[in-house]
C-alpha cells in the first residue's frame, strides 16, 4: 500500500515501512512533521523503518540527532532504522561516530 503526504511518501510491506522524504532542506514546519510522524510510527508499528533521503540535500544537526535517538530506540526493541541515499554529510557523520550498530546505511 502506498500513501502520499505533503512531505512524505509511505510504502508499507509485511516486514518494513518505507518512507521517502519529499523535501530538500528541513524547515521548522518539516522538522515538526518529521518528529510527530516518526514518533507515531515508532509506537504504531512493530517493523523496521526505512528512510529514503534521495531528495534531501542537507539535514540539520537537530534532525540528525532526532534520527539517531529514534534509531537507538528501535534498536532497543529489536528493530532497525535503515537510511537509503543519505546526504554525504550525514553518511560521514554516522561513519565518524561509528553509529552503524544502530543505523544501517
């Protein structure tokens, strides 16, 4: 099943929720939507969550920190956050901090 929202495209499968971000830069409005949307998914589903960031050029530190917290919480409940097409800055940040035990790139 596929659902399109203002800033997200969601595809559901039996083992994963795939979310494609449809914005290039995080604004305060988008930041609130990301936090609310992903928090709802965390509590509402028991599957892995995949984020496709192909359209995203830059993620600010606050959003990156939120995603890392989400990844940690998912990991504690034996689920994963999978990031696809991450911006170079995010990939470098995650590899530098060796956060790959929480997040799959």
